[in-house]
């Protein structure tokens, strides 16, 4: 998916489809060109509510807020609604929640990347999102909010990275335990390190015993696959702090959910 920031107005940009975000049900905003059709279709602009006007080549989607939490979800829903359709190019305005703040723009790009995600590894008939190019116009939803092209480019870049990283993780989560066990997870980490500036160290059972990780080894006896501990490190020049993120990845059902009292099932 390619993103391009342009100073051209939306009316001057050629694309297969335009996405318009309706904020807080405001159908009177200047961006809303099809008020009568939307009313006829019963569209009210609720969060993640979608209305595709085929004859106008415009896709409307609702967001309760201009903040990233609403924009991200709305745009992702809009993209998912295009799955299997033949649109290849999109255009969209710049949505900002505060002057000189690009958080909503970043959320827009994240939503576009997340919404285009599909996992078809185990499907015989693969349907993918065909969107290739997205034009982001500097024409904004709010007239008095302006940001520099440099700040916009940075927001788009960071949004793309965050979305792609999430989709990368989704692929791992969606892969069955038969195909994604500790050794495979370790291989994924090593490949990730090779293609970046990360350093990777994998601890196998012998090293785990040396580190006295007996509980991990005990739990892992339930699986025919040997456990691994993955240590990924990023060490920039002149670091100002040490940040450690610790997590666990279960590649098989540990049965923990059934051990919880009923009131705690959802939290688990």
C-alpha cells in the first residue's frame, strides 16, 4: 500500500473512490456532498457505520470523535468493507483533532493499513483487498488547523510502521499451533533481527535450566515442542534509558481459562 501526501484539493485528485469520515454524526459539514442520499439510505454517521454510494464513488464512515481512537476504528472498518471489491486507488482528506497535532492523521494511516489486512493462509479461495495507492490531501476537515508537510510525512510514516507491525503480529497469532510452535517463533525473531538493527538471542532448554527457569520448563512439558525464550535487543548510540518489555507467548492451549471462576472468564 503506497501513501502520497498532496497539496491538491480533493476535487482535483483522480481516484477510484473517496473516503469521507463523518464526525459525531455531523451531516451538515461542508465535506458531506450527498446529504439527501445519505438520509435516504438511513445513514446517521454512528461509530463505524458505513455507507457506500456506488454511483458517486464515495464511501462514508462515521466516527464519534476526531481523536485517534475513533478515526482509526472508522477507517479500518471502511477498508474492510471494500474487501473483494475492485477499487485500487483512494483519496482522503486530512483529519486533525488539534492545531499542529498529527495524531489523528497517524491514526488514519494505521486504520487504512489495519483495515486492509487479510489472513488467507488456510483458505483455498483467497480474497484480498485490492487497494494499492492512497492520496492524502492536505485539504483539512478543519479550516483553521494546519501542519507542515514534514510533520504530515512523519505521521504517515509512523502510522504505516505501526499498522504493518500489528499486521505482522496478527499473522503470527492467526497461524495454528501446529505451524507456529516455539522453534518457529524463534526463527521468526531471528529473521526479524537479520532484517533490522535488532540483536537476537535464543535460549533453549539447556540455557533455561542454567537460568533456573524451572517453572517455564515444567509448564512446557505439556507440549511435544521444546520451549524457547526469545531475547530481542535494540541498542542505539548514547541511550538515555533502559526499557525492558517482558511477555509470554503460548503456542498451545494451556487450559488456564477453565481454571478461572466464572466472574473472571472475560478478564482472562
